[in-house]
């Protein structure tokens, strides 16, 4: 598959088969992630590969956040357990973090570099027949999530990437045409 086709056909995959993702496959993906554009060559990224215990611990944090919106304690516990089990069952999860630079300009550049590395990884995974689902959000700053992921002080979690063999095809979502968001300046 050429790169243009990979970009056009990559989709967020939400369901995976039970096929494990091998360490070799993950290492191949990480090798292309670190090839992402990186202003000043700070190479700020760090990758955490979550095993089943870490995935479950992270899932418990996600589940407890979701369960916090449920009034009935029994139902809340069931929500937490369901989310924790679903995370533990994922074939692979990669956490992308960056070292927080004191300079705000470099911090922003490093965030962009990590996201470009994540895109490299997702495109390479697609080319290898694997699917990914990138997740971001306020949970990345939750101290319980950081503890479950083993993230030290001074690092910022940029995203988590669920990874595995797709259980089916994902439909393309409508996108605005490039011409509709482009301004040509003289």
C-alpha cells in the first residue's frame, strides 16, 4: 500500500480480534514513530507498552471516571468493571508521552512532534494490516491514570493508542474538502 492510499484509507478501529500484537510488530511501529518531524531534534517522546495488568489498572481508572456519573453504587461498580475488562482485553495499548520542557515554545513543538510520531505509527500499523484508535482527553492529567500508567513527574501523556487486528471494516466519516478550508495568498 502506498502512503497516499494509507492516509486515505486509515480509520479509527474500535473493535479488534483476539490476535495478539507481537513485540516485533510493536517495535517496528515504534521505529517509524521516532522518525516523525522534530523541530530542534529534542526527541521528546517516550512510549509505554501496557501489558494486561497495566491495561486493566488504566481501565479501572477510566471506568471509575465513567461510573462517577452513575448514582446507583451497584450499577456504578458494573460500569467500572465493564470498562476495566474491555481495556484489559485489548490486544495492545501504547501510551505516548513527552518530557515537559521548561520553554513553552519547545513544549508546544514537542507535543506536535509526538503527535506526528503517533500518526507515523498509525499509518504504518494500517500498512501492516493492524488497526489503531487514538485517544486523548482530560483523563491524561488524572493523577490516578498517570499512576496506573507509571508516568513520572515531568512527563505529559499526549495520547493512548489502542492497537490490534481489526475485527471489521470501519466506515469513513465525512470530511470537509481541502478546497473548503484552504486560502491561497498572493
